[in-house]
C-alpha cells in the first residue's frame, strides 16, 4: 500500500469515485484536528482500484480500515485482496440494521463487534440555564494531559471509540475543549467536547474515575460543558448501545436516540 500524503489527495479520491456516477459510499470524513497527524506521522495508507479506495490507519495493536467506493461489494472485494497482518476494524453508519453491509463484510471474515447509537437534543438544555460553574471544574492544562491520556486508554474501548493520540489531547487543552475535576492532584473525571460555530455541540469523551463515581463529578462536568455552550441549538453524541447507564443519563437531559447507528466490525488475524 502507498502512503497518503495530503488532504488534497484524499479529496481527489472522493472526486474520482463521485465522477464515476455509479454510487457513493464512504466511512471516512476528514477531521482537520485528527487526520493531519495520521498523514504527517505516515500512519495512513491507501490501495486504489477503478471504483474503490481503501484507506488503512496503522494503530499499535490493530489497524482501522476506511473506504471511498461506489458500493459496499466493491469495498469487500478490495479488502479481501489486502495482505492484512493485524486485527482490523471497520465501521459504517446506516439508518437501518445494516444487514446488507454486515453480511457482505461477514463473508470476508469480519464479525460484528459493537453498535453505537447517535443521540441528540434540539434547543437549549433548560435544566442548566441557571447553572453556575463550580470551583471543582476547570479547564484542563498541559499538566493534565498525561492523566487524561492514561484514563482514555484504561476507560474506553479503542476498537470502537476512536481514541485520540497524545498530541490530540494536548490540542484539546490549547483549544479549551477539555474540562477536568481534580482532587489532591488526582484526576477525578474529565469531559472533552467540541462546538461547530455557535450552533452545534458534540460530546467526544466523558469520564469519571471509578473512585469518584456517584459523587456528582460526572454531572458537574456535563452541566458545565452545557453551560459553556448554552447558546448552541443542537447537541449530539455517540454512545455504545449496551451502555445502559450512560443512555439513561443522556435521556435525563432530554437526549433522544436517532435512527442512525454506527456498526463496528472486526477481523481477527
């Protein structure tokens, strides 16, 4: 496989597939806060045919596969020819059960791993209109980066939650997107969110240390993030479908499950 060298190259792949006018499917959406690191660190590779481009991101313990193609059958055909030497993860978003995609990928050795629901809230979060930022919640600093990064590795599933690199966590601090609660130098919890303009809020990662659960840490972080983005009109997040506790918490704040699901599949080598 060849290395991806630029954003423009990826855009070229998208243009070539669209110009075929034979259909278009993809699970790769360029993120200017993430993907340039993949390119600069030479971690992103591609394999190209007439109607399909497969992108492979190298992780330490597994590889992630992405595609830009005319249809899912072309994706499966191309992946089946790749000399894979590590466990590989692939995901796709759909508005139904994804039966066609699941069967197509199962036929080349993948198995379902996790499903994530998208949840959203429209309008102001009324419960936090008078919320005052408690002293315990503060913006993350560079000294917090190692603690947050370690907690991400221990508390989240890298196979389906697309964990950020150490540099990305540093960038969250610079962009003031990281909130933390600490006690005596210990990390009690953190929350990472992003906003798109002044209209949309996205929850990326929300974590409370096991030692500090059921003590209001998570609630303070979430309410503070809501309050800091109180003018947004749409709030969104992804949650693993079997995380009943998190789903109940989001529903408490008025979030509702959408009909959009993200199916994650894995091929073990």
